[in-house]
C-alpha cells in the first residue's frame, strides 16, 4: 500500500554540504602544516560529511514522485516538489504522475459474428498508486500496453460490428458510441488496477472491416441503402397516386372506370418511381382504340 513520505528541506543540507566540503579542503591543504595528522583527520571527516549530505539531496519536479527503499524495505513515496533531502542510504527511483497518451496499433480481430475487422483506440492513463506501479508489476509501462491491447481485443469479440447480420443486437461497435467507449474504459480500469494505473479516457480511434471483406461489405451497405431508398420512393408514390385519384373523384374533373384508373395508376407510378425523367407519349385516339 502506498505511503506518503515527507523528507526535510534540501536547502539546509546543501548549505551544510558546501560548508563541509570547503572546510575539508582547507583542513587537508592548509591545516596539515599547522596541526599535522589531526587536521588531516578532520579534513577527511568533513569531506565524508559533505559527500553524505550531497548524496541525500534530490530534486522532485511537478507531477513526479520518488519511491524510497531502504535495503529492500519500502519506506514511502515522495510526492512533494522541490529540493529535498533523504537518508543517503535510501534507494530512490522516479515515477511520473503525469497523464500519458497511448495510441494502440490497428488490431485485426474477429467481431462477435466472426467478421474480421480492424480496431484501434486512444487511451489516457495516469499512475495513481506508486507502490503498485513500482512493486506489483515488473514494468508498469509495458503492462499498460499489453493489457490495453487485450482489453481492445476482448471488446471487439464481445459485440458485432453492426446490425446487418445481428438485427437483435442492442449495442454494436459502429453505433455504440459513448456506450462502447465507457465499457472499454471500465474494463481497462479493472485490468490496470493491480498496477496502480487509472484510466482518464478511452476512445475508439479506428474501426473498419478488414481489407479482405471491406469491398463485399461496402456493396452490401450500398444495396441496403438502395433498397431502403426505393422503399421510400414507392411508399411516397403510392400516397401521391391515392391522393390524385381521390381529388379527381371528389372534384368530378373526370370520371374514370376501373380500366382507366389502372392505366392512370400505372403511368403515375412509372413517372414517380422511374430513375430517369419520363418521356411523354401523346395519344390522339381513345384508351380503347
């Protein structure tokens, strides 16, 4: 479990180290002529104190931390910024507390229905617990990359790409939007919690069918769009024909028997549903000739 360790200010230690270093040099260089071995002894002692003081001085930058270990025992984590001094026998190593971006590679996986797709994500992560990041995993940075890739693969295999083959699916990768990103973020937090990592944001950055089926799926989507458009056109044309017949009958502009109604309906449907403009044909006779 993480413990916050607050060391003493390093400015006093720096002053002591400089004074001891200067005094030691003076004693060794100039004092030996006057006091002999005693001066040499105190000179060496002052230099040792200076080295001891210098070794304990460290600088902690904003949004950085230092994990302190004393002969294999965890002492605590320093999150205070500035010039600080700790026991020179402590082993310390840095851990950044800044938010970091991870852009995954484009992964080729099969969705829930077995269709090969390409998927990638952008993840914003941050170290929250320095003890877990330092001691629970071997390399927390590598751990984040591997577990993120595993979470993205698991997400892709859990849901279908779209609803073309699974119309009953409530969530798809393509239309899920924020819901899919939320589930990815939740799974990443669960996977990275043992390393003391928290996920700030996770979003799908790339989603497409794999190259070998992309052409076929594009044709399928185009065919579906064409069918849907034709359905709307026919539905609108039927309504317009119905309205035309109703208005002609109501205003008694012309009386049409069943055969003439059928011919009129046929002509109107051709005009309204045709992809190209209709070419008019003038009939100088009657419908029955």
